[in-house]
């Protein structure tokens, strides 16, 4: 297996991009990454695109060929593949690109993620997103994403004494980080009171416990590590890649306060890298709800089970904390255009490891982690990165 | 020839309902809604009121304030998105009611919330070209909000009428310009009871883009800034949007508050800018300059630069109620009565 590096990253702003179409944002992020990598279009061998539901959000399928075409790559007939695993689509696309380069089949691969979620009504959007859950056992009975994560939150509070305030602290911290990220959807600091006074969505989760719907795209360029220095002085190596699955329905899990898929994916990634959670300086985790970040930092091993809320409250996950979590603002403040999220996480980690994260820079960041989840944890993808 | 406003009149139903009362029924936090929208209450038409009666009341108030012979009115346009008839004009009934019929041209206008200002522009053209001596432009609505929809917290009723001419004008219309695109932010199809909308899409790419574009176009044409105007009025689907636009354009509260009626009347749709302008004319003095920008979904904005003349000192404002007077002596409704008034309760056989 060859060692693989990221040599270019790019992203659009995340948010309500009313003036841009799906192909606009896909191209914008892709071109930014290609320009950052200083490669020419004819050097690209393959394209992987993470996307959850363009077919239902914008009634367009076959989007990998579409993006290749409108990026001017049609005449090069590159291999263009769409990857789908609900919220983990982006992370999984990155893994496919990684495998393609590692295997020696492709040399230069662009991996993008894009979602245009705001062209449909809120209700429709919720129905589309619920398609990632179990249609026969969950959705049909009225369960939605917030409803299921609310069950997780309630159980976590019951089992471990996690408090309403600690949930709020996740959102407050991520908004603080988002305020330092010029591409974040929300660049405004909030307080515990903002979160706890916001409208109820599914008890105990309120509006500010939930990541927003967003339009946006992000992309990276991969190549063999051996060749990376031809393109950049600071290649970022992907040193670990782990993927895992679990039961599709939440109620089939042994323990709804633990995402076994996250644990398994992390284990595999750490094993490949020959590292442990203690080596990680900065992590982008899947905080689609505030409770999700608490589960993630426990299941990734940063904190013991049940201690995630307390650690957040103690400030251990802030920029100056023990482990800087979601420096981009996370899904909560950076935004969550589903298929783009996994790539946006990688873009942030690369930016951190390059030392270019400006006001939100984590000091001496050397090893970074991304954690991308689909559904309520039926898919998890974890990647580890290091300055090459 | 200086074309302008010769007279004006307003009308707002006296019934009100609060967001808290509406929220109670739908399980929505009415208080938060009220704060977010900057709407304390909205007007509700009684069962005997519709766009026609509102237009007639406003037109009659307009005629009370001047000595114009109604037979000299050569054109009358009523802008609304709630004309009681799909086929049969509102305007003919209004023309008869103010004794302007039969020697005049009449038509109903529809351009979501800005049909009333489009009527003003048409009358300016007809008067300016000498085709008619006076034209009447009315914006009036009993706007619809589906039960439980966000619109229900704001959709209200009211209207105002303007007599446009070139003699004895109390305010000259120095300039008008428009900004129009095909932007489907809000619509109601034939036969549908309630309009539909694109949620947050009605904000930035619709309301704000069009109002700001028309406003900036006007300021650049007239070489003005916010400081050159005594008053400003913007379309007000709620209190928040116009306040934000005013701030972005550099207007201060004393310029904006006299024409900001959404907090106490709600969104009167085609009546919104006409009513806000009426409230400003209720207190304006000779020499005052007014900046007005309407917005209609679908979408377009009409901007106006208006200067109050010395004629205002001789104008009989007192012969008809001011907007402030219309906005007093209120009766607050509970949701059940409101639902009955608005025809939201469908009886068997309906």
C-alpha cells in the first residue's frame, strides 16, 4: 500500500447560498482545491463525490459525471464516482479516494462533497434526511433525527448525569470557534441562555442543540506521498483510515449511549497509524446535535464514557484545551451540508496542520482526526492526518 | 408639470389579535414570535369587511379631505392580492361609491404586496401625459395566512388611497423607479385559499435584494443619502425586515418610526406602504422629504422620492381620521372569533 497525502484543499462558504446552484458550489470547491494543489486538470485520474440526496433535494442524480463535466473534465473521461452513506457520505468518499491512491490504481484523485439542502421546504428537508434512518422501523412510526438523538441525550443524562447546561456548552464552544472561521455559516458567539431559551425541537434538544441545514461544498486533492513534494511544501499525510457499520435502527443497539461504529472505525484508524487517541492534537467530530459531540469525544477515547459533558463544561475541548474539538465551528456553527461535511472536516484539519488556521489555530498541531457519522451511528468513518 | 399627491385617505379595521393568542392554539411560542417578528398585534377585518369595503372607506376619506369634483377623476386602480372576485373588478364598486363613474377607466392590479404603488405609478403616467386630470391609486388587502403557518402571525387588513394630480398637490413625487425580477418567493394559485411561500427564501434573495436595489437606484439617481430625507417607509411584512433595511441604508429611528405600522397593525400587504405613507403625511410639514420603497413578491420593488409642498399647510387633514386615530379604540379578539371572522371555520355544506 502506498502512503497518501493531501496536497490541496478548497471549500465554499457554508450557509444559504441562494445565488449558487449545486453544480456551481461543486465546481467552486473543486477548483479551489485544484488551484491550491497547483495541478492541471489533465493530471486528475479520478473524482469521488460525497453526496447524500441530490436526487431528492434538487432532483438531480448522476452527479459525479455532472461535476466532472462542468469542471471541464468530460473530455478527459476521468473515473467519476458518487459515494453515499447519509451524513458520512463525505468521509466515505475521502476513504474511497484514499484507497484508490493507496492501492496504486490512481495517482491524482480529487475528492469532493456537496449538498444543496435549502431549495426545498423545511418539512421536505426533514423527510429527506429521515431517509437515512430505518424507514420500516423508525421513520414510519414518526421518528426523526432530532427525536432519536433526543432519546440518546435523555439516556445519557440518566446514566451519567450529563446536564442540560453541558449540552449547551457544546453549542457555545462551537459557535465561539465558528466566530473565528470566515467560512462558517454562523459567525456569532452565543451563550448558554441562547441555547436553553431557544425553541424546543425534541426534549431535551432545542433549536441551538441542532446543526443547521446548509448549502455548501468542500474538496481535497490526493496524491502518493512520495510525489507530494512536487506540488506542496507541506503535504498532509493520511496516516489512518477506518470505517465501520452498525445496526441501522437505534433500538437494535446494545447501548444507545455508545456508538460502536465510531469505536470500531477509530480503533482501525489508530491501528493503521500506530497511534492512540493521546497523540491527537485537533479533532473535527460529527456534532449534528450537541449530544453527538459528547458521545463522539467519549467513543473516540478522548474521555471516559460518561465524562464527555463534564469535560466540555471544564473547557477541555476548546482551542486551548486538552484536545481541541471542532475548531471550524463543527456541524453546529460551520454548517452541515450533509455530503460536504466529511470533506469540510478534512479541509479544517489540513488547514490546522499547515498552521494556517489564523485566529483559531491550535498551537503545534501535528496530528489531526476527523470523525463522520451517518444516521444515528450506522456508519462511522474516522481519518487520521499528520504533517508529512 | 409637477405630478404629485392631491389628497389621501386611509382605513384599518378596528379588530386586533395578538401573536400570543394565535400561538396558544398552534403550540407555538407566541411571545417569541412576537419578539422575532416585531409584531405586537395585527388587524383583522370583521365579517362585513373585505378589500372592497376597505378600498371604499380609504377612498371616501381621501375625497373628504379635498374639494375635487369626483367627475374629474379619469382613472382608478385598486391594487390587492385579495380582490373578493376572481372575475369582476373591485375598482368599479369603489368608483361608484365615490361618484367618479362612469366616465373613467378602471382596473384591478395584482403584484403581491406592491400592487398599490404600481397603481400610483400608473396614475403618475396618466396625469403627467395629460390623459387624465386626476387618477386614484389604492392599495388594500385582507391578506390570507393559512392556519398555523408563520404568515398567520402577521397577515392583516387595511388600505390607503391616493389622489394623484398636478394642481394643488400637497406632495410632489419627484421620482419613481423600480427593480423587478422573476423570483418565486411567495405565491397563491387560482382557487387556492392560502398563499405558499419559500420560508427563509422570502428574506435575503427576495425582500432584501429587491428593496435594497430599488433604494440604492433611487439614491444614486437623486444623488441623495439617508440624511436628505425627513421620513422613510419600507414594505413591512413584519417590524424586523423594514427596520433592518432602514439601518442598512443609514436611516435612524425618528425617520422610520412614524411610518412603521407593522408592530401594531401587522402586514397589510398591498396596503402596507400606502398606509405607512399616509401615517407620515398625517404629520409631515411643508418641505419634508419622504423616501418610500414598496416590495411585492414574485418579485419587485417600487421606490419613490416625495417632497411635501406648501399646499400641505392649507390641506384639510382634519376632515378624515388619521392612521393614529384609526389605530385606536381597538377590540381584541380571541382565536375562535378571529377564525370565524376570517372564514377559517368551514361549516357543513360549505
